[in-house]
């Protein structure tokens, strides 16, 4: 297989040549994506479902041009996973981490300022 074909396949199809490792899962994958970053844009939060290891943190990045206030479910008490509440108020361009998530469980999150917006509601699954 020629190098030119291999590079073309990578660009057009988003896949590598034989012997390459598979690409990381994307938002269209079934189930949570393994990542520690959730990015907020005008389209919403992405990914909406992630999976992390016990003891890790999650970074929320606000790439939108409006303020977001990211909090733990349930709205408005925010008591499900208090570690998420450390993110809180994010101005455009700002980012902040959750506290260490030390218990295996699933934590819901939402934008307190727009709690009914499903594009800003998601879950973080913490596994051992």
C-alpha cells in the first residue's frame, strides 16, 4: 500500500492503514466516551456521556460566548455529586475542574442557568 493512499485514507475516511490502532470513540459511539474533558459550545456540551476512573477529575471548558453554571443533578439542589459543583459559573473562554470523583457511580450534570436544555444535560460514569 503506498504512503499517498494511506494518507488519503486517513484524511478522507478518518481511518488509518493496516496495523494502525483504532481511532478513539466519538460522541456517536454507544455508551460513554472515555475522556476527562467536556466542552461547552453554542450547540451544547460534548460529549454528553463520559466514563472516567475512580479518583479522576473532569475539566469543563466553556467555548461558548455566553455564561454557563455547570452543576450536579438534581436541579435545583445539586446534591447528587457535590464534586461537580466545583465547576460552577464559567464565563466564555473559562475552564474549571470538578473535585476528585472518588466513588464509583453515575453523576448527572446540567447548566443551572438552563436546566431544561437537554444539550447541556449529561452524565459522568465513574468506574473502578
